[in-house]
């Protein structure tokens, strides 16, 4: 924690949480706002469905690749410069997307968007731990999760409205405007939270040593798996939404909204409770409670799908409850990850994001297409991904019994 933190931010903690949550929301907005316009963009630039998919793949690849470096750069040059440069590049890339006339140009600028958006997500986590002691950091992280949960619900609505009323170019001009406003807000409000004595020398050998130390730490890897992989138990349903809701549930596209409302309500409810109990119960108990909720509802979901034909009146609730359990425990596990190596919190946040985004990519590209034909297969796959995270947490807790016992994590 920065020893001068009390003088860096004098506004209420929730105001900083809002600013950091807006940084994290760039990612979902960059993906979800333009998806409703896929067909319109394809018709406009003469692209095939495969080429349109490349605009998403290019973004995700750039996002995953730069996640390795945003945190490490912020450990050397400071949090503020990395955030400001990332937002500036995102803004220019969004304008490039809006001006694109060919699918090749759009793919290029989408890749540039992906390379830049991760700066806010990765660095914002490190900023929280720079500024607040463990219990308060958990409350702020929970507030960020609450605000962040709004983005996936709002983005498609905004994108669809802009596409219908102003055309697909307006979506990327909107993102350009968001980038300008966000850059201005962070330029005026975001302090440099990395103390000068905590900066790491920017040398290739130093960076490689840091990556090796974190990547070779069993505790880091287990905690990163415990926080990142269970998310996909819920994310799988989002990826399978067209088949799950349209084919299996018989819902019309305009009725998909209720699925996202329930799921996001679960995330926001779990994050709210996580903040309320911060500092009142041991972190490991909160993590245990989150896993118990996710495991219990996943078992019920599997049994129900095996015994009965899924019905919209009961099939959506398990996903919302799962989301509640995930949001209850993930702020705690994230802070444990960041505290394993206090001198390299940015790098730890980067590697944690890489593990999570890699898992997301595997689920999106390989697992979802294989299981979306069957609600039973989706339910079983969901619980299997939860079990990966649960086993990782159980082993970490068995190997290091003190982990999560107190609010302050012990160094690796």
C-alpha cells in the first residue's frame, strides 16, 4: 500500500470505485455494443460471417496478449501513464473503426482496441490495493464489481439503438466519445498511486524474473485458477445464450433480456454482500461460502436438467444464484492474488487476467460450440469448470492453511 494514500484521494472511496469501474467497463462495451450490428456491418463492407468473426477474434487476441504487459509496465512507469496511454490508443482505434471502409481495416483497428483496453482492467486492480488496506480494498473491489456488472446489460441495448437509428458507424463514434470522456476524467482525477520507492526497474531481465517468480509460484497459479475458471461456469451460459434461450427455452430475442437481468442481478447482489462482510469474517470463510453456493446450485441444476425438460420458469434461476456465489468470493481471491507479491501487483494482475482470458477463450472457441446443443451438456460442463476452481482452492488451502485466515495475505 502507498504510504501517502491518505493524501492522494480525498473524495469518498466509492467515487474512486466508480472511476476504476469505468475503466473496467471499456472491455465489455468494446465487445457488446457492436455485436447487435454484426449483420449490418457485414452488409456494409461486404464481409462474410467468418470475416466478421475475425473482428472479434482480433480484439480478443490483442486483449489477451497485452494483458501480459500492462501490469508490468505500470510497475515500472506508474499506474497513471499506462492508463492514460491505454485510453488514448483505445480512443484513436475506435475512431479508426468508425472510419473503416473495408473488413481488413476494421479487423486492424479492432485488434488495436484489444491491445489497449486491458490497461484499465489490469491497472485498476493494482490501484485499489495501492490505495486501501485489505478490508477496505475488498469493499472497494466489491463496489467495482457492482458497477462493472451493469456494462454487459447496458452495452447491447446502447449498440442496438445506435445501429437502428444512426447506423453501425455511430457505435464506434460512441466508443470514441466514451474514450475522450474517460481520458479527460482520469487525467483530471486519477492520482499516481504507485509510490516511487515501489517502482521496479524496466529491464527485460527484471521482467522475465518477475514473470518466472509468479508463474512458478504454485500458490499464485492455484489462486488464479480459483478466481478465473469458475467464472466460466456462468460465462458458458452467456456464450450459449442464442441456443439455450432461443432453441431450448423457446424465448424470442427480445425476451433474452430477462436472462441477463437475472444474471447481472446475481453478480451485483454477491458483490454487494462481499463488501458488507469485508473485515467482519475471515476471507477464507467468505471464499468457502461462495464455493458452497456455486456447488450446491450447480448440483441442483445438473439433477434438474437430467430429470426434467428445462423450463424458463426454473432454468434461469440457477445461473443467477451461481453468479451470486461467484461475485461473493472473487473480490477476496483477487486481493489474495495481488498480495502474494506486493512489489509486483501490476504484474500479478496481468498474469491473473491472462489466465482468466485464456480460460474464456477456450470456453468460447472449443467448449461452447460442443455443448450448446444440449442443456444437460451445458449444465455438466458448467459444474466441471466450477470444480477446477474448487479443487484449486481446496488444494491451496490444504497446502497453506493460513491462506485467507486473516485480512492480510502472507507473501509467497
